[in-house]
C-alpha cells in the first residue's frame, strides 16, 4: 500500500518509482477511478507511460489505459512507440504515431528517434524512406538523435549512396553522429570512406576506434587493423574487450601465433575480463594458429561458456585431428544443456570425418533437422562428402552431392576430387574437376586441379587442353607467395 500512499500524496511524481508488481498497478488504477483522476488526461498519460517504460511486459495494460484516454500526451504515445521499437513487434509503433498525428499534438524528435528505430528493425526500404521524408516535413532531420537513427536506418537498408547523401546534408555533425557514421560505413564494408571520416574526427572515443579496427578485420585487412590498434595503444587510449576481440580475429586471419600470444599477454596486463566473447576469440585464435593445447587450457579456465565457445573448442579439436575428443566434448556440452547450432554441427561432422566414423556422422547429420530443426547448409554437405570420400565410399559421396537441395558448391566437388585422387578413380576425378571449373570459371586453382588430375594419370593431351582453355578464357595462374610475420 506504500506505493498507493505515495501516489495519492503526490500524483505528479515519477509514478514508475511507486510500484513494483501488477497488484500495485491495479491498486493505483483503482484509486484513479475512485478519486475521479481518470478524467485527467495528463495524469493518465503519465501512469500509462510509466507502466510501459518500467514494466514493458505489461504494455497491453498501457495500451488499454490510453484507449480510454480522450487526449493522451505526446510523452505517453512516444513511450509506447519507444517500447514497441525495442520489441518483437516494432510495426505497432506506427499505430501510436498515427494517434499523435490525429490528435492536437505534433510529433517531436523523440517520436522520430524511436519510429526510425522501428523502421530499421523492419528493414523495409520504402517505409524507411517515408519515415525520413516525414522527419524532413516536421523539420526534425537536424536533431542529433534523429540523425543517428537515420544513419542506422540506412545502414540496415545497406544503402551506401543514401548514407553518404545523408551525411553531407548534416550541418556540423556532433561526435555521436560522426561515430555512428564511421560505425555504419565500417559495417557495410566501405572501409576507405570510413577511414576518411575517422581521420577527420577532432575527437575519437573507443567506439570509433573499435569500429575502424573491426571494419579492417571483418573485410580482409587484418594488418591494417593491427596497425591501427598499435596506434590506439601508443596514444594511451583505453581498450576494452571488443577491441581485443578484433585484434585476436586479425591474428587468426594472419595465422600469427606470436602476435596472438602478445595480445593475450596484453589482455592479462590490462586485467580485462575474459567474458564469453573474448574467451571464444582466444580459443579460436590458438586453435587456428596451431596451439590446440593452449586453446583447450583457455577453454577449461573460462567460468562462463556459450554455444560459440563450445563450438570453437570442438572445431579446434577436429581441425587438429582429435575427432574422438571433439565428440566427447559435444557430449559434455549436451550435459550442460547447451543447445548446438550450425557451427557446432560443422565441427561434429569434421570430427566424424577425421575419426572415420561414417555411421555416427550420418546420425548427427540427420539429427540436425530431426532433433534441432537446423537445415543443413553447404558446409555440412561438404563435410559429409569429405567423410564418405576419406573412407573410399565415392559412390555414396557422389550421390549425396547429386541429392543436395541446392546447387553443389566447389568445396563439395573439391572434397570428392581429393578422395578420387587418393583412391585412383580417374573418371569421377575428371567429373569433379570439370564441375569445379564450371563453378569457378575465373579461378586458376580449379584449372590447376583439373590439369593435375590429367597429369596424375599421364594424360598429357588433357593437360594441354586445360592450358589452352585457360588461355582462351583469360585465366592466369597466380604465382605463390609467402607471408612473413613482421609484427
């Protein structure tokens, strides 16, 4: 009853702080009715807004209150737009925007901040453009919060041209807007423009630095990512877990174990918390850089693990030939009630392949759909082809490829080709290599594989034929290179 007494003493206070349970909500609502406060639209609006913001699970209660209110405030309607923008039904935000338009009120910057967020969730280009146009109509497009929302909206739409037009239309963008723009372009892969914006920023926080480092790493420029991290560190800027996840990912891409070990020591030196994301990145780096023992030590020392951590450890074991150990780890994962995902099953199927466990591999492959509702993807079919191929069951591997619900990819044919070369099946090897050439017409590696097949079986006319075909199609063999870790 204390919540009710507080409310009656000062009905204009922040109502959200006066109750904790649905029972107290009902008590306050009843008192509103008894004391005639239900005819006060301002008070009812605050009450409905407080319920929506403090207890979004009771948003239907808020909706019912506002339905009974003749003229709810913009604040209340904005509150409903805000809550729905963060929900699984963001389209409902627009119902309350329409109520604002139909009322005596005008939408404000908060209206569009959350309305834009809803549009971004729905990823509907026409709707997004309409919302932007309406913000222009109400002259709210220069509000920093609206601008940041529009940047995120166009980023979700994947529209780089519109994103650039938007940025150049902003007068004196503040730090938040500039950072949001760097984030958007780095996420969409226009790293060059993102870096131009980044370099022009008079002040850069850790979010901007992380966006650039992560962008470089995500789009295949790991060395630039590490260089930028070194600059960040030399400037004495504070790094966080997200920074080091990108750095570890860069080390993984470069297979640079020494650099990865230095990054790990740096994490310890800075006393960063090894959460599931950072721990998973460490496990992945050590496994893919060849140090499976340290990878498993990191995994074993983690207090919390999620499905990505388990899958990464299992993938590392399978990669290093520890198929049985990988399957044992999967059993432990199930005992921890962790639900496997697509990556988990890729690791499991690879483990079955290296351990030569065809029947167990088939069982897991079937369980993906039957037990977990996961539709097998190309990589899962590729693993199964490799599993059959390693044991010389080439006909079954070929039948699996031909039965795939989608067009077989080059990796599946490549797995079959490798098996054919091991088991000297020249006709099937020719078929597999021809399919690879068809799928990757400009890939010199596919032609080289076909040429090698002919050479392995002393078919020199076939070798010459492949060379002439490469020449006629303008395919040039790229010379091999080596990468030296100079970090």
